[in-house]
């Protein structure tokens, strides 16, 4: 009889093991897998209780994820957890990575007396490990003393080993599913950007364009609501011109409007000329509670800003995006929606200009001027309509994410990668247009700047060979007043133009000369870029400043010099072109000099700082100031240094002998990202978002004065 019972029990163990194996193969949800496993153990083995603990993110606590019966459900609901390595069977098993058995828990020094399980007399704790890594533990309890046979122990340990692998695989599956979902979302953002770009180019009716834009935003991003407000003639009220869905249509019909500067996200965004984000509108002091949109939990308001004339930007309205979830907006959402808002602002501004031109058509005195503007606008719309493809999200990042998913649906991944190649090819064409048309329209932030540093940064960023460019720099060159990001853009256009002009030159060379200059009583810093190309023909001398004029073929948009002219006007400077007597062309940029007195400021003292930069004019300036203030300054152009020895690490984004991202990866690995500050003479949104993923403290425009440096380090 005893042999018969033993045989029957072994058969039950085999059946239970088979059931657990089938669960492992068929169940991908970790919580469902764990619950079914503990139920099988108790039902097939006849045990009082079984439960599965998993380590939390800190690795300090084992948290109950599944437990048998009402007792298990109650403990899971209470967040029951045990200290790893503590005075419990589970704590000891996870801490030591070995199985423990208590034949009589009343006699055991290591045992957690659980009020939910008062009948427990014997217990077994089996670690769940993948390789040498413990991820949790399995507890099995009985109302009998010495309840576990050798066969029980062997079978349960085998189950525990299978279960550990299953949990690990289920987590990998969940992670891959999450990455695939993220990649799918980014693909939708690319598609949405393409639709908005096509709308800007092809839809001439303003109301149609606005309504299509808000519908695209909601459908592509799965947001609750989107709407576009435009300022009225008084500029005191923002009037809703398009809103998504029935709620939007009702508000437009009612003439819904919000006061500029009032207690609303839209009013504040327009008044302050900057985006506002409310992660939870219930906690926001500035928020308009709209009865038409009762489910809104988070909201983003993006101002529509356009450049208008020299040194002036005008707000024409704002876009609102709302979600039923808290903190609903990702970095990709924010950057792509801001780019869409920029496109929409330019389109609205152009539509307004076109409307004014139609009204002024009767005044034929300025016919040629108006025809030129209209022609340029028409050509721009046509070009963008043919070429516009999504460029707001990094194709490379999407490729990297898809590469991580190569084992999941490989046919789909391969197809997506082929599509990304097509997008990447077209993006190279559209990127220049985006930068030329939208870039100069961004808000202008003038500040004192070292022009030599900005010029050298541009040459480095363009990866021009050292032998191609030579410099002549006047001593004691004054600071200039400029937005270095915009100036970087202008210098890039001029240098690129010089490089392209010398494609057939036998010995190409660019001479960059920096010197003070005076024009009509005003002091400037001049930057002269001279090449050895064929020069500029008389017929091109005036035409080359016009938008979309090019002699270089269809791959060139013909926007560089026109954008450069706009930027120089914006900073109260100018640009002139001429042919050199010895051959070749030269472009000279006149940048207003800083006439203010540079005042000393209080810098931090007694700190140890690492400067990751080339040996250039800016780094020498910073090193001298910080050293004189009583700090210890070390240099490491490649970031190779004992990073933990420093209180602050300053990293220049532009490094001639290395990569900023590689340096930041080292810093992040060393756990020093929160002590790191990245500086750049060319600060752009996409660049900032790329670098912030390394966890750095901040990414800022380079400070070029004593006071500016003190403000950034204070």
C-alpha cells in the first residue's frame, strides 16, 4: 500500500511539473503565470499554501506577487514584502541563493511568523535564479511537520528553476513589446509630421488647414483634444479657430475665446511667448476649467511665433493639446509638436501675408516687389509639397530601437528599416529647408560672444579638414553681440557655399579673417570668408540673395544665403559679397561689437573642476577665470580622467579630437552625470534632448563673459 501511495504521489508530481511546463510555454503575462503556478502546487501536492516573491528594483526587498487563496490575495493587496537576507525563510533563501527547509517552524530561528498563515508547521523556500542572479523565491508551506519528501523537494526545485527562466523570458517579452510599441508610436509621429507638412504645402484654405492639423494631432498621438487659437485684431483675446471633435465644433460655434495673460494655459503661453505644460491640471494655478472638456488631466500649450522684420518676433496664437492621462507628454511628443507648431506658425504667417498682398493688388506701384514675394512663396509651397517628409524625430534613434527588436517579428522589422532608409534619403533634402525657413524665425537671444570660438566650432562641426581652412585673427578682438545659435547657422551657410564653390579647384583653400571693423560710426567684428573658386558672376551677384535661387541643381534648395541675410539683419549686422582680385569670392559678415563694460562677478571658489575641451580661446578664458578665483582646474580633451575626483565637469559639445556623446557615456557610467554641465555655441532643441538622455545636469549656451560664467556656475 505504501509503495502504491508513493507511486501515485510521484505520478502527481510529474503531472504538476508537466502543467507548470505548459504554463511556461503558453502564458506570457508574468502575473497570470505566477498565480497559476502556486495554484497547481497547492492543488497537486496538497500543500497548505504557496507563494512567489520577486525582488524589487532596489534588490533589498522580496515582494509577494502571487499567493494561494484568500490569504495570498490579502497579502498581495497589502504589498507584503520581506527583507533580503533578513529573518525569514524567503529573506535567507534570496540572500544566500540556496534552498531552506524548516521541518517545524516553531523550532526555527529563521522564520517570519505570518498572521495570515497561522496553521503553517513546515516550510520550504526555494530561490528563483537565472544563472547566478537571484530574481526572487518560491515559498511552500504545510500544516504538517516534516511534510516534504525528497521527491517533493526535487520536483519543486525543478519547478522553481523553470519558473525563474519563464519569469525572465516574460520580462524580456514585456520589454520588447514596450519597445515595439514605442517604435510604432514614433513611426506614427513621422507620419503625422509628414501629413502636417503636406497640409502646409497643399491646403490653401486656412480653416481646412487648421481643422486637419488638430485632427492629425489627436489621431496620431491618441490625445483627447487639440485646438488652435489665433489672436483677434486687438491682440487681447485668443479666439478658437479649430478644435477636435464635437467639443471643438461646439466651442468654435460659441465663439470660445481666452484672454491673453489671463488664467488659462493658452493666455499665459501667448503672453510669455513660451510653451507651458501642466502634468496635472487639477494642481495648476493657471488653468481654464472647460466644461466642454471635463476629462482633461494634462495639457500643453505651444505659442505660434513668427519673425517679422528686424529684431522682432510676433505671437499670432497658440496650440492646445490635452490628454485624459496625467503626465501624458513624452520628449518625442513635445519636440515633434513644437516643430509642427513652428510649421503651422510659418504657414499662417504666409497665409496672412498672401491675404495682404491680395488686398494691396490694386496698388500696382509696388507690383514687382509683391510678385517676387508671391513667386517665392508659391515656389516654397510647391517644393515643400513635393519634398516634405517627416524630419522631426531622429531616424537613427528609431533604427537603433528596431535593431533591439530584431528577434520580434523580423519580417515587420525588415520592412520598417527599408521604409526608414527612404525617409532618411528624403530627410536630407528637407532638413535644409526646415532649418532655413524655420530656424531664422525662432526667438532671438542676443548675448556677448567670442566670434573666434563660434567660427572654430562651426568649422569643427562641419568636419572640414584642418589643411582646408586657415585663420588670420586680429589681436584683442572685441566681443560681439549675437545669438550664437543663429550666428552658427549663418556661418555654416557661408562656409558650405565656399566649399561647394571650390569643387573643381586644384588646390582648394578657405581663408577666414577676423578683425574689428567700423561702418558709418558703428563698431563691428568682421568675419571674412575667402575661397579660391571661380568667383561670382555679375548676373548672380544680386539674384543669389533671393530665396530658392540656386545654380547647383535640384539637390540644393537655394535657401542658405537668403536665410543668412535674414539672420544678419536680425542681429543688426550685415553681409556683403565680392570677388577677390586674385580670383575667388569672399563673403564678409559684420556682427555688432559689444560696447558694454565687462564687469567682474563672484565665481565659486575652492572647487575641483574638469574641463573637457580643446585648447581654444574659450577654454583658456574659462580656465584662467576659475583658477584666479581659487579653483583647481584640470583638462582632459577626451574625458579620460579620474572623474569621481571632481566637483564639476564642464564639457564642450564641439570637440575637434573626440565625441561629446562618447565622453558623456563615460561620465554617465562613472555616475558623475549630475555633476556635469554641457556647453555649446550652437544650442538646438534636438541637440539638447539627445544629450539630456545621459542624465547631465544641464545643456547651456556658452558663457563668454565673467558675469555670464558666474551666473551659470553659481
